[in-house]
C-alpha cells in the first residue's frame, strides 16, 4: 500500500485521505516514542563521554538516564516538547506520504521505471522527506529546545518559546540545523522506504502464505528493521542537527554539564571530533535505534492499516450503493 501500485483494483484513496492516514500514523507513533526521543536528545547534547567511569557525565546509560530525569524532573519530563513534537509528526506524516504517493505515481505514468521498485522508493522517499523537512523544520527546532531544557524552564509554553526565540534570535533561528537535516534526510528516508520494500519481499519469501492476509506483522517487522538500518547509516547527521538547534540556548544547558557553541555545520563536525573523538558522533545511538525501530515500524504499520481501513470503508460504501 505504501507507494503507487498500478496493479491495485477497486477504489483509490484521495490526497486528503492519504494525508489523514499519514497524520494519524505520525500522531499515534509520536505518543509512543516521546520518552525515547527525549533521552536520545539529552545524550546527543551531552559533551562529556557517556560512561559510568566519567564522574562529570550527567548521563551514562539509558536506564540511569531515565532514573535521573524521573528523579529530578518528574514523569511529565519524558513528554517535554510533546505539543510541537506532535505538530511535527502530524505535519511531517501528511506531507511525506502525500508526496511519496504522488512521486511514485508520477514515476509510473511519466517514466519507464516500475513504481514498485526498491530503487524508485529510495529516490521518491528521499525527495518526499526533503519536502516534509523543509515544511517542518521550525517545529523540529522547537521540539529540540523543549526537550533540551531542564528545570527551571526557559520556555513556559509553545507560544512563549516562539515569541522569545523570534525576539532574541531572529526568524532564521527556527531553521537552525537545516544543513545537516537536508544532507541526512534524503538518504535516511530513502533508505527507510528502500529497506522497507526489500524486507517485505524477504518476508514474503520466508513466509509465502502471508499474501493472503493483510500482512500487519510483516509491515511492522519490515518497518522496524528498515528504521534501524537507515538510522545507523545516517546517525551522525542527526547529532549535528541537534547540536546546532540548541545554539543560542546555552544558558538552559549549563545544569547538564559542559556547553559548546558552533559557528556552523563544518565547525560542529570538527569540534566534536576534536573534543569527543569519533565515538562522539554516535552519542545517543542506543536510544535512537530503539526509537527508530518503534517509530519507523509503527509509522509504516499504522499508515498501511489506516489506508486499508479507509479502502475497506469505501468498498463497503460502494457495495451498499
């Protein structure tokens, strides 16, 4: 169901219905992964080595990080920035899946390539994600700022954050980290759709009886594996983006340890390498992979589920008429 299928028979979904399915899939998944996302961001922003042997490190492991955040900030802290994160997920899901369906249909109608091919899904998935990222970058920056702040809070709510950032840092601050985002999102999302296509085919080869079912388990497993692989390959760019997004926000980071300022994308890469070594580029990888498995798996699973549900409703309506 992900991508245009020229062999599909019966009713087709409209652009509005595809956008709705993508938005709901993003919303459901975001509510599940917010705690993992917050822990990942905290790890990514920590300058000190993530090790129990480093006494200066505030966080040195997933469970220790969870206990520390819960003790110091309470249970609601795991959903800090949830409103901008939900707006981000809903908007990103709608734009990405609508763009992907339109691009794969364009490939089928205007080129000799098969719209169901994994390589086509890689290109179309990357382009769709670039479109969605450009539209959602301000929300991503806001989400990162909320997740990065401790107690007492610098931003009281979303409105206060937008007004403060605009007044003190200017409108371009909402697009901090856009360069690594633009560089990373194409291969990351492209690989997600590419591996999802491949793993679904592998699953069908391993379990040939599955085509007679809706394939919900197949979609979930394939999506999770695709998320882990694509995130591992492109992870450092996500870390660069997070470091750049909190530029100008240093006062809220001081309770967490050392603070660094970067003059741009290349300066960020060089300084992390100098100060933290090669392993610094992969800080927060463990919670990020857990998040990627849950996020990608459930996003694609939910999207296909809601699309199939909408198609079933349309079929029953047409039959009833």
